[in-house]
């Protein structure tokens, strides 16, 4: 049985990859976020509520899932 954290991460990763594929086929546009910003958002989502400098509404599992393709795949612009 998979944990809730794993299911949310896999679900949000699948949503993000599906969104990228749909945008690529219809408009030839890709969503990409710089890796530095992704790292900062994941650290911000992982902090306890008392230590967060700004409120961040998404849990760590969703944040990791949304930005996992940006961390794993490097896109080269031409």
C-alpha cells in the first residue's frame, strides 16, 4: 500500500507531465521553471509553519510532484 505522500507526489507529477504534453501538442509551448527557484520552493514547502518567512499554501508532496520534472529533466533552449 502506498502512502498519501507518495500518491500525491505521483498524481501531481502525472498532472504536470500531462499538462506539458497537452501544451506541446496544441501550442508548441512548454512550462519550465529554473532549478534554483524549484529548489527554493521545495525548501520553503518543507519548512515547519513556524519557520516559514512567507506563507506557502501547498504541502511538500504536491510541490515536489509539480516540480519533479524540472529537477530530473534539463531542457536546452535553442
